C-alpha cells in the first residue's frame, strides 16, 4: 500500500441513522488503522532500506568475486597457454631427436649388414688362408728335412 493512499471506506448513505453510527465508529477505527498503518509503513520502509543495503553489499560482493574469478581464470589461461607452448617446444625437440636417433640407427643397421656380407667373403678367405698355411707348413717341413739331414 502506498504511503499517501487512503484505505477504502464505505461512505454513509444520506438519511440512514445506522450508517451515521457506523461512520463514527469507522472514522475512529480509520484513525487507529491509519496511525498503525503509518507506523507499519515506517517499519516497512526501514526494512526495505536494510534489505536494499544488504542487497547492495551482496551485489558488491558478487562483483568482487567475479572480478577475482576473471583474474584467476585469465592467469590460468595464460599459464595454460605458456604450458602448451612449452609442451609444443618440447614435443618438437623430442621429434627432432627421435628422427635423428632413427636415422643414426638405420645407418648402424646398414653398416652391420654390409659388415656381415663382407665377413662372409672373409670366411672364404680364411678357409683359403688355412689351406695355404698347411701348404706352407708342409713346404717348411720339407725344406727343413733337406737342409738338416738326419
């Protein structure tokens, strides 16, 4: 109810005596109601002022909270971007190192395969050398028999 609004009052009908008596009672009742209404309105206004003040404090608290959250989120996002950049650099270097190691490993394997093929040729050469050595030993024994008679 507005502060300046009047309560609904039944107005007396002309020539009605019971209406006149009721009007007197109603007017006394209206004065009490109006004064208690003003008192209640004052309390209501104080309560509304308190609620408004508390609402403003809560709104400021939420505003501060959101500013803090925005700042923290910004820092976390910035930190995440930095971490992702660092991770990207590390992954790139790891990839380069892995490719380099793979290339060197392939060269090593190819060298081992060539060496294996060459060793197969050396085995034939070793067999020939053994045969030659036996012949040289036989020749040496024959020469020693001829130079040193028994």
